C-alpha cells in the first residue's frame, strides 16, 4: 500500500509538471489567460496545480491555499535568488533570498516576485518529504512571417 502511494505521488508530480509546462507554453503564445498568477492547493499532502502561468522577466504571483488540517511548507532554491513579497492574513513581508514559507491549515498565502530567468523551478514541503513539485519557466518566441 505504501509503494502504491509513492507511485501515485510521483505520477501526480509528473502530471503537475506536464500541465504547468503546457500552460506556460500556451501563455507565452497568448493562448492561456493573462495575469502571471499560479494557484496551487495543498490538499491530501500533495501540491495540486489549479490554474495559471508565469513568464520569465514578468511580475508573477504564486497563490498557495492549504486545505489540509496540518501546516505545510513551501521552499525552493529558486526563491533564494528572488526579491519577493509574501502576503498572509497576518500581513506582508518582503526581501531578497527567502528560504521558504509556512502555510497554516486553512490559510491562503501569496508570493509575489518576478522570475529572473527561464528554467526549472523545483519546490517542496520541508515538513513532508513526499510533497514535491516543479515549474518550468520557458521563454518561447513566436515566429514572424
């Protein structure tokens, strides 16, 4: 049973990455909704991608909604490179190089930043080892005739 859960989590992470990649490519070509916002639910000890896209060198927001009854973390080496503004119900904090944030049960948190380069954006919950995800920030140029 434990192995089945691990397999399901790995497949969900891969599916999440594929969906995020497809939406990012669509956003770069104008097919996806504008706004530079990605919404992620933290539910059943997983990161569930809801909608949105981010583009390199354009302001963006990651919205994290914790629907579980436990606290989760959101951390990434990529955030260490960024100037960020974090909004919670308790207030707003900002600075460069945050290691991550914690999201309490029922809380919604927003991370505002401008991704400074295309590439891989891995993230994880530092409280629950099996919670992982990744965004691929692509810069896709259109073809001119």
